C-alpha cells in the first residue's frame, strides 16, 4: 500500500566515504543496498547520497586512464546503475537519490557531459536533475568540461513537492527565487566539498534556504578520498536537515545534523532524521509563520545611487 507522507517524513542521508574500495558497479549497488536495508528498517522513506558519489568508481577505473578522460569514462559507466538502483528503490519502498554522476549529453559523447542526479521512485519512475550552476573546476575546457543543465524539475511524490539542487546550486539565491513560487516541501542537496570552507558555504546557504522558502532542506556530502583519484584528494562534509527558524519548530532551524569531517575508515555517517514536520511547516507557509512574507520578489524596489 502506498504511504502518503503529508504530515511527517523520515529522511536518511549518507555522507559516503569515497575511500571504501569497491570492485565494480554491481559491488557499488550492493554497498548501497546494505545501507538502504538498514535505513528502511529504521523507518526511512527517502535515502540520499552525495554529489559525485560515482567518484568511488575510480577504484576500478581502467589502467592508464588519463585525468581528462575520467569524466567521459564515468558517463560511459553511468547507465549501468539504472536497473540496480531502480530495483533498490522498489524493493525497499523508498525514494533513492543515488548521488550525482557524469552523464553524456544525448547519445553522442562528443557533445560533452553534465553532472546529473537521479531520483529513483518505488514505482519505477526515474527523475533526472542536472546541476545548473557549475564551479570553475567543472567548466575547465581541458579537464572536466561539463555543461550546466537548463531545467529545474519539481517531483510530486506521496503528497510531497520535492526539488533537488546539487551543491553550488543551493548557494544561488536566483534559484531560491524560482522555487519560492513552487510551494516546495523539501529540497534535497547532494554535495561534494573538499575543505571546511566549502562545507560551510553549502550548508550555511542550505540553512538560509530553509528560512527563505519556509521548507525543509536536507543536505549530505562526500567524505574521504576515492582510491586512484586524481581530482579530489580531500573531501570534507557531513549531513544535515534544516527547517525554518520558528518558535513552533524549536527556534534554531537545525532539525538534525552530523559533525562534519574528512572521512575515516568506515563507510561514512548515515543521518536518519525521523518525523521531519512537513505538515507543520506547510501550515506555517500558508500563513502561520511569525514574520515570513511569502513569495516576496522585490520587484517594486528601485536601486539608486546614494
């Protein structure tokens, strides 16, 4: 029976340690399966992995693969995850956001790649969300050379309105202004940051977006360093669920979070946030908040030189 999640939702976030060795795509899927099984037993409805979770594939990359060829190679591998990840979502009756990974644009690798997150739903539906605002490193012509996406998808699932913003996207107020018109319940933020400064930029902006949008923001990032990596020697992050700073919600805007770190010998922490109060936040968004002005666009404001 389909479970509608109109009042509360349980969210599992996995700050994946990329340094854990895997032998291939099947092994990667099996690794996710074990984490999802435990999260589902603990009541999770949604399971989220970080940006460039595919970097863990570097452990089995072809010998002699040049650094500038790693993105196209991961994009070539990416379709192989579809069946396995889709089966996990169905078997565990959870939404699975399997992090993000490079994908070829169309069917021709010569057109380049995009950084794409995939959300797998239990009914077999797959929603793709490309990163919209790329970092300078992602745009380097002689290296990653990725192409930004052009569409922001709204996912309607079990009574929730959900969006996915990948890492730098959550730092962009312009995207927040677009989402403010969409009555969003939940924004999921897969992230990859190499240093504490990057972690605090992404997670600090995620907390601000919860206030601006009067919704829940759930973020997680990579930890550790992938075996054989040439691009990301360090990863520093954690997991957090942010909600609006309202008295009724506990004042602070922090619903749950882990202590960020650079990875250890484990798989990386899983944060399971139980009973995130989606229904209460929706009611506050409809007029019960202390001072929230709603979808305020500032279109009547004139900027002048003082």
